[in-house]
C-alpha cells in the first residue's frame, strides 16, 4: 500500500487505485459504500426559539446523513430536525424538559438525511439551551 494521509475521495466509478494506508499502516475502508467522505462530527449548541442551523449545505449533489446524536435540554421545549431552515421535518417534535435529552446510537444506515444541497436545521419551540453532538457523513 502507498502512504496517503489525505482523506479526499480517491476514485470514480470504474477506476482502480493502489491500496492506500495512513501513517500507522491502516487501510482506508468504510462500511458506508455511498459516503463521499469519512464520518464527521459536529456540536449542537442551540438556544434560539425557531431555526438553528447545525450544518451548512454541503454543495450540489451532496446530502447530510446523520449517523448518531445526543442532546440535552436546559429547559422545557420541543425540538425537531429539519431539512433546511423552516423546511421539511426529518423527525417528529421531541418533547424535552429541564436536564433531559436523548441518544440516537450509531446507525450505519443513518437516522435521517437532508435533501441535495440543503442545510441541517434544529427547530426549537422556545429559547432554551439545547446542547450535544452528532456524527454524519456526506452522501
């Protein structure tokens, strides 16, 4: 294998390459056959009633697929993930009370995803601090 520490896409359909390894000799493989990137991580740090952008649109032809989530609310509100600001609901409204939250464990197939070139939004029903983290891939 050839050492290659870059994490960019390596091949197009029908192409082949020499296997590539990182500086530790680990081959780059993924269980996500349609992902255009490695798993990425982002924080949830929302406190505004209404729209809270979590991840900006990734570009033409790219969707954001959420693989895992955890979040905690500092007060009472409802929260839902949306496909774009004020967009289509990706989840139902989840009722949260002070110091409560939830975890969606790693799901290789993803819990939900945005449409093409659309941001991921967290809509809150009240101006309450909601914090956490999530993992995602671009597909």
